[in-house]
C-alpha cells in the first residue's frame, strides 16, 4: 500500500487496490487495532472491498463495527467507537476500484509513518489465531444520526440564507439538506437522492463542470450555491452572482464567520489568509461567534500533506485546518468536512453578502518559476540554507520545503515531484513592482545555489 500525497484529504492509499490487499490490510491492522470501525461509500465495488477487509480483520481476531454506507465525515466521527476506522472509498475517477482510507480514532487520517508500519506487517509473516479466537461483526447504523446531531449542536443560532444545494447523489444527502432545514435555510436541492450510478461533475471551475449550477443559482436571486462531492469531504461554492469562489477565499469567509483561535495552514498557502488572521486588513461582517482572545491567536504552519496537517492540529489544539480545498474542524472530526463548511456558509449568507465580502479582500499578485540544479538534492538544500540569510528574509519556515517571508511579500519553494533535479517557486506580493524585484532576488538565490556551492 503506497502512501502518496493523493491520500492526503483526497483519496485512498492506492490506485490499484484489490480485494486481496483488503484481506492483507485486515490482517495487518488486527495486530494492533482490536476494534475497527468500517464504513463504505456508494461505489459498486465498495461492498466487495469491505467484505474482503472484514474477512482479514475477523480472521485475525479483531472485532468490527460495521456502520454501513456513510459519508467521509460521518466515518471519521464514528472512528472514536473503535481503535481506528477504515472508510472504503474511491472518488478520484469514475470506475476505479474502491480503496481504503485509514482514519485514526480521533478522526484524522493515518500519517505516512503509520502507513509504512502497516506495509512492513503486510509483507511480513502473519500468525493467525485459530477459529476459537475469531473476531465478531456488529452492525451499527445510527452513525449518520449521531453525526447530524453533533454538527447541529455546534452551529450558532444564526438563520441560514437561501442555498442551491447539489449533493451529487452522494452520501451528503443524509446530512446536508436535513441540517440546513433545521437552521432555517431556504433550500433548492438537486441530486439529493443516493444513486450508485450517478456520474457527477468534478468540482473544478471549468465551464463544463459548473454551468448547470451557475444557471440554477442565477435563476434564484440572492441565493448562493454549494456543490458537495459524493463522500461529503470537498465542495465548490458559488456567490450570489453564480460565480465560483476560489477555495482559499472560501477559507477566508469561514475564518471571518467562526473566528478561530488557532489555525493550521500548509506552508504554500497565500499570504492573504495569514494577513486576514493577523488583522493586517479587516473585513466587517455579521457573525454570532465570539471574538477570540488576541493573545491566544496563533497560526501553525505545516508541510502540505494531510498527515502533517492532522498532526499539527492535534499537537496544538487548533480549531481549524486547511489543505487543498479541504476544511477541517477539530470539534467534530479531523477529516475534511464539506457538510460542516456548508452549514457555516449558509448561516454567513443569511446575514452577509458573500460576493461583496470576497470582493473586499485585497488583491495579491503571484508569479511562478521552475529552476534546475546540477548538484544532489542534499547539496542543494545545504546551499539554499547557506545562501538564504544573504537576501535578508524576515522569517524562514523549513519542513521539506521552504516558505520565506520578505519585507513586502513571500515566496514558497518545493521540489518538483516529477523531476528530482528541479525546484518550483511561487512568489507573492500585494505590490506588482515589488513582485518583479522579488523574482530577481530569487533568480540570484538560485544562481548561487544551483551547483551546491
């Protein structure tokens, strides 16, 4: 089971998962996790993959709590009933076989070290118990109701606005419409029935993927649009003019609404989010959430993958986390939760104009470049770290990548995943002229570091 970055908030550990792998995974998990929660999505292959996994688990002596067909956030919330949870899902592409999403008992994804540990067990010799020590399977089908009640208890008393809701015939249909209705939202709901055969559009902003939602939002004046993927983890939001909103702008709206005390952000995040949190610019909005204590407010930076985000949230008691369009709320689970985010946005739109709020965000300019180096990666890393002080950075964050804060902007550096001799750089500033000069500074840094000297 290869743990790749695609696992991170996005998908299952392997693109070529097989039922045989499910049995091996069950054997490996059962050595350390004696009670495992198992849930599945709506894919046709998911029941088959679940049965293979459960066979491996119970034949190795582990007990299973089968929570049935649920959304990703529900599975993560239910994980606390066992030692861990396995969510059988695959949504990167239609017709791929379901894989296994591994979730800790606190609702956060397994980290890479946990996956590597399981890999060693899968390839090693496994001693199976005799038939007298077989595990059991208990069915528990109230997991969605438990999640819905918990989420409802966390929301403020604000009334929701008008929302065009597209659940894409997925598992969010068991939560999002019901909770929106409970908070007084006017809902125009489409694709709100579960359907294994439904082919949903992606959540991209390509016209072919969004034109139907745009038409629906435009036809109902004053409404916003929310399209949720089939397992309830990711979303696309549309403003009152039916325009899609960038994920990082959605994060800023959520921050304005719930006012988090601590937030975990990936190192490659835009400075506009950091500046908003730190109060460098202010946006006046109506919200019923209390103001945090300024002395306790903190941004925690993390390497941009799900395991690192989850670990940082747990270690620092963060309220909110973000990674690649996924919004993580620690007060319910630590898996990306588009259902929870949809509730917050619905309440926000009930007393604020979403389009006007986003338009009030200051503009940040970016530029991207790739550079090649002729030395080894280790030599290049040493050279970069040696040369960085020469450009007088205000602050440098390093964790397998770099975020460099300068007086008038910042830049982010990360090795190219497809070319081991290249590094990609993204520079950002609110000043176009400063951005040009910053690129020149980066050019000089790379020229001085490319040969490892």
